[in-house]
C-alpha cells in the first residue's frame, strides 16, 4: 500500500 | 496602472488550460519584471508555478506591484473567445483593483472584444521552494511524456519512475496487470524534441500519482520538450519552458510504501 505525502512535508509555508 | 499586451493570445489560452484544472483560482503577482502565479491543488499534494517575463509582451507597463486574484474558470471562458493569433491586452488599476480588463484584437484589426472580469479575494497558502540540487534530470518529448502517463493510467493509479545511467523506466501495475515503459538515453541528440537525455548524479526510484501527472501534461502544447527533475528526498518537478521568456513548473510530492 502506498501513502501520498503532502508538499508541506518538504516545503515551508511562507 | 498595469497593462500588458501579448502579441500571441494563443499563449495565454495555453497557460490557462495548463493551470485551470489544477488550481481553481490563483494570485497573479505582477511586478516590473514578470507575472508569476503560484497555486496548489486543494489537497496540497501538487503545486504549479508559472512565470512569464515582461519581455514576452509586446508592451508591458507596471507602475506599482499589483496582485490580481484570478478565477481561472472565468478567465478561461474569456480566453475561449480569443483566437490564437489575437492580440490580448490585460489591464488593471494598480491600487487594490477589484476587476481586470481583457481586450482581444483580431489580427486584421477589424474585430475588438473587451471583457471585464471581477477579481476574487484569495487567502491562498504560498510555499517557499528552496533551490534544490536534483539527483536526476530527464529531458524528453512532451508529447511522449503525455502519452506514457496516459497509457500507464490504464494499468494503475501510480507510476514508479526509476532512473539509471542508461535509461528511465516508467512502471505501473494494478488488476489489469503490470506495464513497464523504458526510454533509453539517446546517444545522438539530432532532433531535440525526439531525444531523451538523462543527466544522472545518482539513481532515483520514486512513485507518483498519475492523476496529477495527467493534469500536468495539459501544458504539453506549450513546449515540445519537458524536463523532469527527481531526487529521493524532494517532490518531482515537471517543467515546460515558455519559449525563453518563462516557464510552467509543476511540483508533486511522491507516494511512499507504508
């Protein structure tokens, strides 16, 4: 089973 | 006053087609140098960043920085009224405008259409995207990439992309079965848009949702080639150049084995 990661795992909100 | 005149209206049509299904509305930041748009899908898994420099415009005037909250469906409806060879002029006041004007001029100058679209208030989250050294860059035909994503979607909802020195492999599997498409690094780059070049620092093996990739490939008409940038510890970047005066970049976070 694969789990989708979110972008905020990699990038910070401004 | 913000005013920008684009000789080839078709380009703006293609840009809207590239973003409207991923980002319903977005902030178009206009300053003296360029128009930039950054928007995320509702699940914050994918992001699109569009940059169109002032030099792309036959006439570009931006006395003060202005941010236009655009509803991409409304804008797309207006641009559906434009022919590819129409001149398109974007106009907005630069003090908190609540609307934006679009004027379409036919090539033979006999038909002028003008539209006013209300701007929307958007409190969208913006992400800071750091400069990243990627382990692999794959440059290939944009049509080929679109075809691979479409074909593999029949086999599964995710594509595993593995890059090695010689080639890049796209795999998908589901109840239909398993599919692998391997592109070998072209030895000779005679026709750029038909060759595949893999620039590899280290091998990568990542999995992405095809639903988003098939939204990204809506930008295919913008450029003959597309560049994929991959690293194990970073989202995928899918970049379409807008001539040499801009780009559309899509970012997609990977799926991981639970």
